[in-house]
C-alpha cells in the first residue's frame, strides 16, 4: 500500500466533487418539476401523454443506466451531425463539453424515477384535501401549491433522497462520456503507477462522505417538514 | 441517413448477443442466492437485541448504499487479490466472474437485509404469539406462520431488487467479463466502432424485455402467494 | 336565496339524482333525510360543484347557472358564498387548526393576515377550541376535528353552510359536542342545509325537513309534518325503520 499516493489521490478524487454535484443539481433542477408535471398527467390520466410517460418510465427502469449513457452519448452527435450538415453549419460536434451530455443523460433518467416517486406520493393524498380546499374558495392551482404539494413532498422526501443518492452514485459512470468527475480523475492518477487499490479506496471514501452527508441533510429537512406528523407519533 | 444509422444492425446483433445472457444469468443468479443468504444474516443482526450487532449491520448497509457499483467492483477486483497477497495467496489468475459475484453478493445482501427486515416488522407480533400459544415451537411458528406472511410483503421489493441487480450487473464488462454487454463491446470493436448505437439499442431492448418479464413474473407470484392473505383477512 | 331546479346526476349509467327541486331562504335550517343511496350527499356535492351535475339550473342570489354549461367564474363565485362541512372533516393535515380556518380567508379571499387570524380565532372560540389554535389535526379527536371543520366554514361568513353527514364518522360519545355547536350556529341565524341521520337534530333545530329516496324528493314539510303526520308510504316506512317504536315526539 502506497500511503503517500493514497493521501495525494484523495484530494484528486475530492477535486471531482464539484463536477459530480453540478451534474446532480442540474439534473434534479430539470427532473423535479418535469417529473412532478408528468406524474400529474399519470394521476389524471391525460390522454396520450400519460401513456407515453408510462413507456418512458418503463424504459428507464428496465435498462441499465450505462446503456442509456451509451445510447445518448452516441446518438446525439449523430443527430447533430446530420442537422449541421443539412444546414451547413460549421461546428465541431466533438468539441462539445461532455458535461452537456451528462446533464441530458442524468436528467433523462432522474425524471423517470421521480415520476414514479411523485405518482405514489400524490396517490397517498386523499381527494378530500382538494375538495376541502375548493370548498373554502381556493383555486385548483392554490390548492396544489398550498395544500397538496406540501403534503406530497413530505411523503416523497425519503424517495427523493434515495433518488438523489443514486444519482450521485450514477455520476461515477461519467467516465463513459469522459466527464472529469471523482472516479475518472482518481483513475487517471492511478494509471501512472498502477496504484488502483489506493485510488479506488479514495474514490470509495469520497462517495461515502458525499452520500452520507446528503442523506443526513435530507433526514434533517424531513424532520423539519413533517412537524405536523411527528406530533402524531 | 443510412450512412450513419442502419436498423438492420439492431436485429443482427440480438441473436449474437442472446447466447451471452447465459453468463449474465449465471452471475446474477449466484449473486442473488448468496446475497439473499448473507442478507438474511444481516437482517437477523439488525433485528437482534445485541446493540453492536445492530450497529455493525446498519453501518454495513449505509456503506453499501453510498458506494457506486463500479467503485465496489474495482475495489473488489483490485483489492481482494492485494489483500490475499498479504496472506501468501495468489488470486490473480481466478476467473473474473468470481469477482463480479462477490461484488454483487455484497451489494445485494445490503438491499435484501432491508427488504427482509421491513417485511418481518410488517407482520404483527400477535401472529407469533398466537402460533406459540397453540403449541408450535418458535422455529415452527417462524416457518409455518411468520415466513409465509413476510414473503408476501417482501415479494415486490425482492422483485425490484432483482431488476436493480440485473442492471448494475451490466457494469461487469468494465473488469473484463464477457456477458452480453461485454460481447456487445466486442462486436463494436470488430466493426471498428461503427454502428455502435445500433448494438447498444439491441442491448437496451434485451434488458428492457428482461425487466418486463421479471416484473410480470413477480406480479403473478404476488397473486399466488397473496391468495392466502386475502382469505385470511376476509374470514 | 338558493334555488335548484330539476337537477340530474348519473354515475356510470346509474342515475343518482332524477330531477330534484330545492328552494332555501335566508335563515332556513333545512335537514335532508333519507336512506343511504338516496342521493342526499350527491345533491349537496353538486351544489358546491364537488360533482358536476348532468343537467338542471341553479339560482344563487344574482348568479344563474345552467349545470350543462358551467362557467369557471360562476363556480368560484358560488364557492365563495357557500361553505362545506365534510363527513370525514378533510382538515388540511399540514396546517394547524387556526391555519385551517384562515387558509380560505387569506388565500381565497385575500383578507389581510392579521384580520384573518382575528376572524379565525373568533370562529375557533365559538366552537369551543380556544385552547387548540396551534394543534395539528393529528393531535385532535374526531369531534374536535369536526368542530374545526365547522369553524372553517363559519369563518368564511358564507350565505349558506352545507353539512354532509357531519357526525356519522364520529364515535357515539363525540356526536353530542358537534351537534351542540351546530345548534349554536343555527340559533345565530345561519342558513344551513344539513344531511344527517340525527333525527333529534332534525326535530329540534330544523324549520324544514326534506325526505329523499331513490334520487327524488318524496316529501317535505315542517318537522311536525314529517315526523308526526307523514303522508307518503315511503316516508312512514323509513321513519319506522330508523325510529324506535316507543319513541315519541313532543312538538
């Protein structure tokens, strides 16, 4: 065991954290509202859209994320190439920063996961809550923002936490898109002297710290949000 | 268009890939069996009254939950032989599949320990007490009364765990296992990286169909095992 | 004040309301009786647009509605004047008792918060829950929750309050406190339309009783008309079933 390398590479791995977090945050910013809206289409059985949403969810849940990455990472350049050639746009598609692909891939998969999370959370809220809101003169929009969503959020939070942790973990697959995140950075450092054991130990520790911190923060927030439920317990 | 994308490559790739499902199934199946056994032990530890055992099992689950599969895979692949070397063992020449099975056994056990624990807790204590009160031994009570009921509760989560394992298993190619993903990469390499997209789509179709089949099987199983539960409730 | 004409409503080919007429004046306390499945609850829910009636007309003060072509604006306007008390309370589980009462005032009616809180506290005092402003629904008994539900309706200062079987989800020993609160607000001159199985309340508090069966109004009149000298055979049969033999009314 090369302890000197172990220590140095820990900071190399740590320097990949901002990229991993950036990808996670951007993916969630897209996936949370989109997932919620699509969950509403599923609950209210909006024609066509809710069937498409169902197929979309089934695809994402049914295929490994690495294969989703392969597909998106190899199809988007193809599509862009065709479009750019058709309109004679001079643009080198191989110069696109891989982080854009990462945003698309992880937003794509997180949205599907969150549709299911919100769908099951919304289905636990009684219809009477909406009726009561209507009966005191709230509009449907007000009823959702003030009554339904705050309640559904508390129900959904543990699952949103799991989805977030899984998302952070999934960014480790960014290597397939040459995304310089935690895993890739440490691995590259290890390539020089074949110090793979040390490098992966470092990566392991960084994810452990990162994910347990995120879990802790979610737990704190959950406690804060569900004060009306704690009273019951 | 057909210069870049040719759908016939998808249909040509599927029959080439399918035989390699055997490897995928073998690795996943072994991990599921071993992982469930280890998960049972972990669940027992979590439910035991021994504080440090509980803590240890919970710590293990947290660590597994926070570790990406690919990191665990490489940690096992590089770490276990390095560790064994200290004891004078040479593990460098053993089959890659072993490392894959070890990795996913460790991971699946963490998932299963939670599935088993929550299923066990979902069964009212009175069931066990009633069983013992009519003269069953504790072991008989667990086997004949508690286990069948807990199974129904655990079934959907077990199914989800299996699908998750199958998908995480797709990463085994990274340490050189030639399962369907590994084979797909070989096909692509032999095409000098052309038409990679079609081969990946073929892979996605195979996985998608597989997941849907597993889901359906579990829905049927739930119906079969759930039957007893319903008649119990209504009588 | 409120007039309903020829209201019809079906659920999946099953006609629940088969042309009901109803007229309520200011200050009326009208009780609707009838066996379960007679359409009483559906009638109430249609009046507040919790269900969309298939046909019929409603006149509410100066607002006229054809149930076949309902305008969103009219729905909102009528809901501002009509309050609803639910069978299973439907308190907002994420809000305290006081917030439950003020929510409609602040958000729905745009009343300033300080003023809304004052109205809310007064309403909760009226139902005897001065100690429970900050309690969440999960901390209240069923009877207390329903009293918050009534306070929530009263605070809106509506033209009419609709009560949908307000005591039928309660344990028997909690029914009394809710009925007492309803009696109190009736005594203040609140216009009320009540669906209930509490014959005592109908007898003591109502000034008009409507008997419904099979989606139509069978008979209506004063409590004396209905309980002491019912004309229709179906009314007699129903009363015989729900009121014990030796029960006598002193009116």
